[in-house]
C-alpha cells in the first residue's frame, strides 16, 4: 500500500468510527441539520405500509432540537444500541435469516427483526467536505419521522446541502455504516459526491456493488469512487445487535 493509500485508509476508518457513533446514537456532538425541523414528537399518523399497526411513539428516541447549523446536540440514543447476539449476515452471499422479511436492513420494514418495530435500524452517515471537515451527520430516521425516504444518507445529503446552500456536493465524501440502497445510491450520484465509504455489505438491497452498482454504472456521467467494507465487522455487529 502506498503511503497515500494508507493515509486514506486510516482517514476512512476514523470517519467510519464517527458514522458508527452516529448510528449507535452515542455521538456526542453530531451536528443537527441546518435548517432541518426538529423531529416530530410522535411522527406521522401511521406507518401501515411498513409495519405493524399501533406503532408506539418513539420513546427512548429523543434528542434535543437545535435548529441552527452551528449548534450541537446529542444524537438519539436509540434502543438499538444494545448488546449483540443474533446472526443477521451482512456480507455478500451470506444467507438471509429465515425470520427476516423480504429484505433486512434499512430498506426493510420492521418485520425484518423481531425486536422493536418502532425503532429505527441503526445506520449512520456523515458527510465530509473536500478539506475533510464534517459537514453533516445523520442517523436513519424512518420510524422516527414516518418518512420512507429518511435514510441516513438522504438526510445527511440534505443537511449538508442546506448548510452549504447548494445541491452540488463536489469533492465531498459520504461515509455510511451500511451499503447504500438504490434510492441513496441514486441520491449521492445526483449530489455529485466524490466518494462513498461504506461499512457493512447489504446483499439484499445494496446498490453499491451487492445487488446493483448504481454508483459506478458506466452509463452515468458521474461515478463516485467506492470504498467498501471499512470497519465492516463493527458496522455489521451493530446491525446484528439490533435485529437479534
Ligand atoms: Zn437508502
């Protein structure tokens, strides 16, 4: 490995640790999105499309609600930050657990895991500028907000774009704990991010090399660099703990 590549790998690991902390809800100073509204206390009316009826309010998913880019706040310490046990594979080719729904991971409904239908799958994303400065961080908030598009990657792109006042995120690197789905892969191509760094593979819905490779489709005129499997074990362990 060249010194440059080694330096980059080291940087990616450090960034992934940050994304992991955001995913786990243990990040102390995640910037909360510029201009983003505070999360609703009891989210949308119902989530019948994605889960069991009677979804509880996101108890335990609490965060303070600053509203400016410069403020900091605790990322929700979701109930998902529990001890690992089960075995949901997050490697390409790994078999799916029998109990899982049509798709495990962030694109899956709560039915994918026996635990906590009201809790968000712990996926975290952080966007870094060309200079390596953190522009935004986000955790998957689909259940919290009742928004089917509230994946960590989409939220972090929105927050960074709002903070910068532009949609083009040239030169930026998106770091996420789980391989992006098609929606998120599409979004980060549209945002023109320079590179995507992800942790665990998502063989059932991944669109950065697993099921599809949207980000490097040669028919597209913008193709971010992809660095896969950074701190893969840690990232997968967090998800396994959630789906135990
Ligand atoms: Zn996604």
